[in-house]
C-alpha cells in the first residue's frame, strides 16, 4: 500500500470516525488518542511518522493560538477580585500537590511541579470550545471561561519557570529572549499589516498563522513547549485588535477554527503513538483510578466551595461550574510527555496520567449528557453561537444573579 493512500485513510479515520462515535458521548479527542495507541501496539516504532508529527505540531500550535485570541482582558477585569481569589486558591493547591509529589512520590521537584500542573490545570481550549454544548446559563459560562483562561495564564507562566529553573543562567537568557519576543511580536504584526496586508488582501489569516508558528518555534527552542509561544502570539494579536482589527476579526477567527479543526486530531493521534506499551498495565490502571478518585473530587469540591462561599450560589449552579472546569486532557497529555522525556518518570505514572486525563474529559459528557469536543467548529453549529458566547462574556453585570453581580460590579 502506498504512503499516499495510508495518509488518506488516516485523515478519513481521524476526521470522520471520531465524529460518528460522539453519538455515544465519546469525545472525539479520546477516540483519536485511542487510535494512536492502537497504531503503536500494532506497528511499534513504525507508528512514529514525521509527517504526522508535523501535523500534530500544527494542531497544538493553532489550538493555543486560537486560545490566545480568545482572551479578553476587559472581561477578566470585570471579575478581577473573584479571579484573583481563584488564582490564589489555585496556587495554594498547586503548591500543596507539588510538595506531596516531591516528598512522597520520590520525584524531582521540577517533575513534581509539572505533575501538579498536569493534574490541576483545566484544558482551556477544550473547555472554551465546548461551552455552547453544556447548556450553562450566561453567568455560568462567563465564570467557566474566565476561570479557565486565568488558570491557563497561571499555568503557562509556571510551566516556563519550572522548565527553566534547573539552570539559572539559561533561565535568565530565556526570560530575556521571551521578553524580546513579546516586544517584537507587536512590531512584526504592525510591520506586516502596514507593508504586506494592504498589497495582499485576505492575507491576514496567513500572516497570523505564520507569526504564531514562528513564536511557537521560538519558545520550543528556548526549552519550553510550542503552546507557550503560540498562546502569546494569539494574545498579542488580540491586544492589537484596536490598531489592527483584521487580525482578530470574526472572519479570521472562523478561518483559524477551520485550520485547527483539521490539524488538532493529529495531535491526539500522535500523542497516542508515543505511549509506551509498559504504560498500558493493570498497575497503571489502578494508579490512574486512585489518582482520579482523590484529585478529581478535590478539584470539583474546591471550585464548588469557592462559588458557594463567594457568591452564595445554589448547590446545582456551583456544581455545574466546577464540573465544566474538570477536563484536563490537553495539558495532562503535554505535561506527561514532557515529564517522560526530560525527567524519565515511570511508565506506570505516565499511563496513570493518561487514564486520569481521559476520565476527567469524559465526566462532563456523562453528566451533561452531551459529548465534549475540542473542535472549535462546534461553536459554529448553531446560528449566532459564536457571537452569543462573546456577548455572554462582555455583558453587563446586571445579567448576573445576586451577590455574584455585586462582586463583579465592585471589581
């Protein structure tokens, strides 16, 4: 069988079959991950294909580029004080889990910190692109998206510090390079918008994607992962919206959704092909179940209690927000791979993290009876859904109930 035919069959399998399985409340990313694991078991090392690896890089980078474009600092300022309290609590739980892993799991402190991030960081891109399917009300959607974005910003900053902390000199140089990139990206966008875009109508999407990939490669070269640079590029493009509205325009966002929806399945498939066979053991299964039974109720309980105490929400509403924030699939997969490559964590722990990621991702699908999907195009399935989410996030505080309205007005 020719390679061209194999690639065509793979594209069909990743883009069509997972969608068909969603009728059984199985998220499409999990199906792609399982396909990758099956390919690894069948083909062994032959399943590692450089073309699939490149497509996977495009997928994860475009997803976090889109996530950066979704950040609206004005919305975050509306709920500043509640979000700051949320980040303080998140920082305390991350520190506590990292300390426990360092002292009792025998992990190096950097690996322990990455483990805490892998267990406690919601996958914002996954959550944001699934909000329209959860049936949450406006206030609940606002807080789910705001908490997810704020948590992702904290996690990316922590990821950069943890990965660079082993070498202070390298960390200093990498920090300078990151600052230079953050200063240079706006200048690059402005230069392209002034000297290229006027002479090439419709090129704004291509320029955005290329700059995002460049930023992703820079942070990867600095010893961090692709997603950090891609997210920063998206955030910079969003901050330039007043000066260059075409960068974060609705048409550009829609085009980026299309781009990401094609390439993201390859990331999950490629991640599956890199799962070591030793990670698929009963020991890993048992450890994964233990981690899930301990960590997942803790995460849900902390958010639920926070909502009850700060806003006096009902039991049901607080629980819905907490459940919507439970998926960790993307962050867990990325950080588990980093821990295995750089710190050689045991295969059993690697497999346990995969099971934990799968179960946290399945939970909202089972509770809300709707399949969650990382495909950003799902938000386009209903007329005006994309605008509805934006309107929900920037609505007036009067749309929020009770003490929650007062908290945002004070902020």
